[in-house]
C-alpha cells in the first residue's frame, strides 16, 4: 500500500497532536451565544440563472461581527410538505461554485444553501479588523493580535452553523432533516457546521482541511494551502520563540478539537496519498468523533477528486 504518512493501522488510532486549550469549550459556548444574537433573518435576491422547476436566489444574512454573508440558494418550486435541506461549503480561496452542480439535489427535492466564505472569491463580506499582514492567507489572520476571538476562521465557523440554522428556520424545510457537505476547506466547514449546530442530522466531509496544524509542521508540509503558516513564522517569528503560542491559538480553530461536539452521523473520505492535508490530520478528526460514523479510504489518491465520491454522498443523503 502506498505510504505518505503513518501506517493505516496507526492512522486508525491517531487522535492528533494539537493542544486543547483549557477554555476551549467556554470559548465556543461564548461564540455560540453571540451567534444566537445574530439570528436567522435573511433576504433573497433573484439570481441571473434559472432552471425549470427550481428557484435560484442569492441568500444574504448578517453574520457574527455584522458582516454581510452570501450564499447560493436553490429550492424546488413544487413543494409538497416539508423537505430536507443541505448546506454546502467550498474549498480554500474559492467560492460556492456554479449553479448547475447543485441542481441534482434541487431536482431530487432538497433545498440547498451553498456558502461563500467571507473574503474569498464569492460575494460575502470580510469586515474583520486585525493587526498583522493581510498579504496571504486566512489561517494566520488574527494571530498577531494574540487573541483567539480575533481569529478569522472563528467567524467563518459560526457562519456554517448559521447556514444550518437558517435552513432549519424555513417554513418549508424539515428542521430534523438538514445535512452538510464539502471538500478540503469545505470538508473542515462541514465538520464545524455539525459540531456547532448539533441538530444537523448527517454530514459528509471530504479530505478536511484546518486540522492538527502541529502535525502538518512536524511533517514539514507547510506548503500549498498551509504555506502561509511557514511564511508567517519566517517573518514574524524567525527564531521560533513564540511557536508554541502560535499552535495554542490555532488550536481554537482546529476542527479535530471540535469533532467531539458532533452528535449525529458523519461520513468521511480520505486519500492516503494526500500531501496537502495529510491523512493523519484527517484521521485526527475522524477518530475524535464519538457519534455514528463511517469512512471511505482511497489508498492511491491524494488531495484531488476522489472517483465516485459525489455519487456516494448523493446516495448517503437519501437518508435525510
């Protein structure tokens, strides 16, 4: 079997090397109290794209911190009774994608809300004011403030839960039949959505990002999507006098630390040749989930399209 990381038997027991802050739960409980105040009010604007039998709109809401957050929203025009819904999350630096790839769910009777992550390539606003460079990367955004509440991904993680709550608030959606899915950054956000809004019934996460940052460092894989961490250290801490503090701060936005909060079913996909999000960092998430779970392993694949996974996820969500 190809090997990039630990042997598979060790991966199946690996739980991560990220520190767990003593106030981790209170940190997120406080954040969720802030989310409660943000509410589930939203507005819809007609999209330039339309498909027969499906209503397509841009959905806007005010996220934590007052940012105007956007997502693509699709729903069947003929609804009999309450329907299931799916929140979708995209990869790092991207956007919510094309309308067409979401139609299969809308035509199958699901409502779909695909989030544009703040400050990336979609329509969502990034209004975070922090010290430090904005030259490159959202992982390091806020690290120079030395305050975990200033970390960029804190508010993005809360946006994912707000997406699920908004779907649950819709009068035509069955609040007990909401799922979440995405790959890479979207895979991480799928985990945070289910962890921070435990009513999410099912989630499907593909090679999740934003996990076990210390392990990425130990493997000398600060490249690609994680390259900004190496750039940050070279410029802000070249002698690594404060590297432990960096990892302590990153631990607040480490999805492996959030994974134990998931209450419902999780389905994951991991490629054992992934040199962007190493398999061990993904197993750190999977192995810390205590709810019902299952995992598809691709021994010869890395951080790329995993053949057949969209169909497997589609069939999985028939359980909503």
